[in-house]
């Protein structure tokens, strides 16, 4: 058994490998050889906001692995540059706790514990890349990026991997951040990246739009959309009902069997739209920002695996506006990309050894 750090994983996992791993996982899903449980959160009140524990699980028969991803976050909801955002941290701002526990589905052996930071950004970016591959126009050249953080970086890499992007325009509320992002990605992707001072300017004449923010409120407007655009999000909150209504084609990565159960008294939707169990008094629960349900949350909407299997056409013509809700298969993503990273790291002799006896015992549960 080994412990893999973000640095170990970064040595073996590039974006092409990540996209290929996810595409293989969706083929397995279509063949009923893979499965997943969507994310479930548990909120515990703590002044002034809330503590949140989150997990998601999935398995790949091809890789022979099961993965559970676990997160321990303190939440803070605040206004930044005119946008209501959710910050999260462990112990102090800028420190985080997220782990992946990987086991073998062939003999039950614990295989690895992994940092989730690098892999988290890569797997979400890879799925945006797949959404773009199967929904965006083939001749897409211009990318609008709303956000300039870690997700914006992996979304940019993934979309450049599947489309011949020539120009990217980026907006985020902080001038310093968007300009630093533009300089970095110009060099990394060898394309023209331009920082702009409004989201509307970023969307003007764009072929692909990616929303990669921490915002709890919509960050684009329907009147900015143009025929033929494809849109990827990262949070349910980033696109309002007007944008979803304007989209001709709405897609998800997968369905969620938990959707129909959200009316149970003890279960509510958390601040970013995920299924959550929330402890605390009625007054304490009121602190959690509401996340509205949209039609995009409906599990009956078509998926990327549906397009791959030929069950659904997705985009039917170049004039349609398409929208990918980048949600729905989180557990499978960690199994697919985590299992791939584990195999590559083992082959290179990477990882800190952990005694297997620490994780097994002779007392039956």
C-alpha cells in the first residue's frame, strides 16, 4: 500500500491521459461494467458558518478498483467583488483536506491513499473536455473563460486538447488574477489569451464558454449567448434559469438516483446544489445559501455516455446552443482517474510505502 501526494500524481497524469481514462470509464458505464454514487454532504453547524463532510464513490471493473473521495471543509459564504462566493478550507484559509482511498475490487486489498487536490482539478477539467468533444461545434476556435483559478486552468487544457482553440478571453473579478492567468496560459497553451474586464466581453463571438467560479449566483446572462455556443459549468449556481431556458440542448455527465429523494424532511440541497444531510436548528440551517433547483438537475436529461452509445444525438446542428452541467458521475471519476494514476505511479516506483497491517485486522466487523 502507498500514499500518493499531489506531486507524485502530477508526475504521471497529464490531461490527455485523464481524458482517455474518463472516456474509457464512460464506455464501461454503458456496458454496465462500472458504477458510482453521487456526492453526499453532511453539514454540522459551527459559528459563524458550517462544517461540511463530503463523500462520493465509484468503481471500474476494467481497472479493478473502488474509490471513495472524502473532504473535510469549513465553509465561509461572503461577498467578493460583487459576487456571493463559497470559500472552503481546513483549519485555516489556504489549507485543505481531501483524500481518496483506493481499494481492489478483485481481493478487497487497500491499495492507496491519495491527495485529491491535483487529481480533483484534472478529473473535472477532463469531463469538461469530454462535454466539449461531444457537444461543441467541430470548428470551435474561441474560448471564453469565466474564472481564473485552478478549474479554469484544467478546463483550458482539456478544451484545447479536444478543439483547435486559437483565442481565449478570460474574466474574473480581480484584475490581477485574470491578467496573471492570461500570461500563464498564453505561454502554456501557445494561444492568444486576453484578460477582459467584464464577462460580457469574454462571451462576445465565443464558440465555447466555460464557467469555473465559486459563485453562488449566476455569472452570465442569456442575452450574451449566441447561436452555436457550447457552455460548460462547474457549479449548478453559475447559470440561471434564463441561460438554461435559452439553451437548445442540455446535458449531464450522468444521472443521480438521489434526485427523487430530496423531499425527505431531513434531507435538503446544500449551498452548491448537492444532496445533503444538514444538522442544526432551523435558525442555523438558514445560514446556508439556497441553491435553486433547475431543470438541468433532472436525471432524465440526456448524458454524455448517451451520446457516446448512440442513444441520443446531443447537438443536432451548428446553430444550437448546448449546455453541459458538469455533474453526476463524481465517484466514477475518482475511480477511473485515481486508478489510472495509481497504476502509473506504481510502475514508476512512486509513492510513500504504508504498512498494510495498519489497514487490515483479524477482528470481523
